[in-house]
C-alpha cells in the first residue's frame, strides 16, 4: 500500500550495499597509490547516506596538492576597507592577513599538473577494469565486478574568505579539471554541502534525508525523464524550515514536500530564492526548463499524496 511505499522510498540503503560502494573507491585509491602530492576525498550522496540503490555512483576526487587558487580579490576587498573589516572579528582578520603573507605564486603549470594526474589515472585503471570509460572530460567512469560505479575526478583546491577564516577543512572549494577542454571548472564546495546535510540530518533525526531519498526515488520511478540532479533535490529539501517537519512521522513528510514543491512551481519569488546547500548557486532562477522538470516531479508526488490522503482519510 501507499504507506509501505513511502516508508520504503524514504529508507536508507542497507549498510552492506554502501560498504561495497566504499570498498570500490578504496580499491581505486590503492591502484593509484603511486600518485604523489595528491589528496583523495569522496563526494556525493553516499557521503550523506541519501543515495538510492542502483542509481548512485560514488565519486572519488583526486585533488592536486601542488598548488591552490584563492579569492585574492575578495580577501583584498576586506583588508583594504575599514567598513568591511568591521564585519569580522580581529582573529579572522589576522587569518586573512596571514593567508596573504603566506601565499607564493606557483612556479609550475597547474593545468599540465592536472592533466598528468588524469592521464596517469586513465593508464593505470584502463588495464584493471574491463568496464572503463575515459570519454567524459570531467571524470573517468569505471564499474567493478560487483557492479559498483565509481567516478574518478581530478581537481585542485580553492580557498575563499569563508574557507580561510574557518581554517579550511570542509569549507575548502575545489575546481574540477576538464580534460576535453583542458581547463578548470567553476568552483564547487562539495564538502561544505556534505557537512550541512549531515548536520541538518542529525538535527532532524534523519527526516531531511528521508525527504531527499523520497524525491530521488519518485524521480527514478517516474515513467518520464526528470532532469533534476541530486544537487537540485538537496536544495529543495534543505530550504524547508526545520520547524515545519522536525517532529513529524515519516508519512507526514509527504505533504511537507508537496507544499514546498508546489510553492516553488507557482511562486516565482519562491523559486528564485532556492539556493544550493552550500549557498553559492541559485537553483531555479532564470532556468525555466529546470522548473518544468520540477513540475513533472510535483505531479508524481501529488499522485502519492492523493493516495496517502485516501488511505488515512486526511
């Protein structure tokens, strides 16, 4: 019945399945252990336990440690303005000043360093995995014998004001290397997103993650192709005020999601206000096609909501 479906759609993946996915990533790290001056990090829904079985890859980042980019202009704008300085505490200003003093221009060629990492990884993994695809500029894609997909992504570090005053860590950004264009992509903050979803998940006793999984499951179960990413779905759910759902039962989360999606679909101001979990990107602003895809997902959720109302007479 509908309650069983909702419970199933919101349920996290079995730990054994997730462990096999993580092991797939760990094996790749072992295969690439001879790489020097790199840091391996994971990103994506597996790290927040919002993945769904059969549809979520694990992303392994290979981050070059030889250099980093930084928001020099943003930092200078603060340090050179008395007004801007007052917005920060003295110890934070000291961190920014120290970052400026510690920075030395890299004498190497960043893009060539990233290209070497990418091509070396391709050469090693091509001989190990029969299901191997290096055609995508941003990621090498492999599938192991246990049918676990792994995307291997080459990237470099990026530090902005927030990263520096928070001692980097999860606040650091990355720039993915695109082999086909031989360039770095715009900055992304995957670790900050992971941190925030996990913290909000703890705050709501898992309810945020239940809602994310439910929308992902509704998307993949649809007979229509719905072009919304995990990044988009995370933002939709994260935007909902915690007080609206913090104490609700699992099935009561469905009308919360329905109302959120309907509001976004019918109110342009609301749609324009939805930002990514890291706070850096507008999800629907000036993106009518993405909004159209949300309307398709809304119709899927509405069907489940109607069945739910009939089942429990609300």
